[in-house]
């Protein structure tokens, strides 16, 4: 049963980029359900401990998060939305700590790699990798580490009471992560959209995939992404995950009818509104820690 305030399962803890994505899609008034893995977010939704999942699916630098495509098929929860979050990374420490006194820097390994240009200037700093950016900020607060800085977002600095020593230290300023929003079939509202995520297989014959792709072009439907993954245990068989966009529903409907003739195991993973920055709700301003709500952590 969906509660008035949505319960949103995320991989990671409060003030992670997943919670930032949840805020951007739902607004600030949510119950955040912290999970240790992406699979646990799906289990939380399956067991009625959450109403929605916010899950990263691709990054403009690191590429697709392939295991998450398998989760989409394994659990079959519908995709009902998407959101893009700019990955802005800041250097933060306990109040009063000076950068010249710092010996260690800690963050997720991907975040560290995305700041390599900054740290090339400080070879004396020792890198400590962790599994979550926000968890690194929390550890500095909990253990009162005066010789360590974390790389995380502004939400983490605010929630865990840290000072930002240097803003926007990421090497690439145009780095975005795309997140999908999923829910149960009962919670999914039947409404129109202009984007869909599909999954299908084609026969292992010359031109099989090309026939499907040509249908998109013929029906004036834009294919914004294609991702292939091997079918587990089957040689030379692949699932194709495709995102398509359209301006008129009749083109989408005609496209789907034709594709069914040339595919096997065809699935519509979700139909939803394409994310548009100019009409998307603005990310809430950082709030004080007491205003955050977390109902539980899924072990």
C-alpha cells in the first residue's frame, strides 16, 4: 500500500547521489529507504518496504551499469520515470580543518578517478577507497577525523556538518548520471508518455537487428540508446535494451506493432515522460540534518 509520503529505496545512504536524484524527481518530502545493494532495493519494493526505487543506469563517463539491466528483467517492475543528475564533487572536512593538515582523501573509487586532475597537484595525499561517497562524509563526522577529507556532494556536507574546502573538483564538468524510477504494477499510473524502455531478442541471422532499427526510422521514432547483454547460459543470444522517444503516440503504436513481428521475448519495461531539464522540478536546496527522514536500512 502506497503511503502519502513516498518511501523511496536507494542504493547507499542519505545524501548519496541516489538520494539527490530522488529529491530531484519526487521533491524533498520522502522517506528514504537505505539499502546496501541495488538488488536489495528491488527486494524492498517486492516486500512492500518501499513504494519506489531510484536506480542509476548509466553515467556519461563510466557508461552503462550493466548488472542493473539484469535486475530490470529479473524483477519486471515497470519504469515510470527518469532523471539526470549532474555529478558535482566537492572536497569536505570537519569544521576548522585546514587543507595543509590533511593526509588522507576518501571516496568511492569512481569519484576519485573523476578528480584525478585535482589530486595530481597533491601527490602527498594518500587515497582511501570506499563503497559510497556519502558514507565517507559520514565517517569523518562519526569518527571526528581531522586528517581526512572526503569527496562527496553538497547534500553530504550539509547533512553531516562538514565544511567544503574546495568546490567542483571533478575533472569533467559535464558529467551526468541517469537514474530510472521504478515502482510496482499496482502503483504505476496508466498515463501517456513520450519515451519507452524496451527489451527484446532477435534471431541470429544476417540483418535481423537491422530490420528492427529500420522500423524506428520509418515510423519517425528516435532510438536514444541501445545496449546489448548476453542471455545467461545461451551461446550467441543477446538481450537488446533500447530506449525510444516519439512526438506522436500513433508513431509509437505503429512501431511496436511492427517490431513484434521480428523479435522474441519482447518486453516493454516502461512508458514514461522523457526527462526535460527546463520543466523538471528544481533540486531542493540543501537542508539541515534534522529535516531528513529515513525509515530503515535494509541489511
